[in-house]
């Protein structure tokens, strides 16, 4: 079973910020894979990298319960091993700032999902709450390798 919009900051269970035992509730819920939003909806580059580092620490400290999903076969792995697979995700591309090449950097760090736009304008396009109808920005129209 997949939870497509999991808690932000999946790395919190390694700290004392989990007094209600959310980690055990998630792992014991029957959900096998979650898409965890990292860096927040308006997070910058540094916040996104810090959130990834925290999630990575969780994977390292609790390998019996969590692992990072990187390919389709990991869905079966989560179910078969009784672990919670975590898909690293961004709700916004704000952490790219104006550097489209950071997509590859974040991919190498395990991010597998990134929305092009969110509620408000991002470096790649307009948001649904801003009232803009501009669509994609010039940066959003760029293809990797083309300038």
C-alpha cells in the first residue's frame, strides 16, 4: 500500500520529536511505501539538502524499519521485508533556485518526485493560488542540456 502524501520531514523519528510513537504507527499501519515531502513547499536549496540529510540519517539509524525507494522493484521489497519504503519528494522546485542542473544533483541524492509548480509561483511556473495564467517560466521551458 502506498501513501502518496506522507508527513514532511520524514527524518523526525530519529529525534525526540516523536513522543506519540508515530514511527511505530506508520510501520505498523499496513502502508509499505510513502512519498515524503522534503524541504517544505517553499524550501530553499539549503533547507532541501538538510531535509535529505535528516532522511538519510533515519535510513542509516533504523535500517530495520526504513529504506529509500529508488526504483519500481523497491515497492515489492518494502512489502516482502516488512519495511517502510520512502520516496523522496519535493512539492515545489524552489530549491533549484535558478539552477536547472540541480535536478541531477537532487536525483543523485535520491529525490524521485518534484512538482513543477505549487500553490505559488516557482522558478519553473505560476502557481494556482496566485491568479497567474502565465504557465511555465523561461526556465521551466528549458530542456536539460539546452539553453
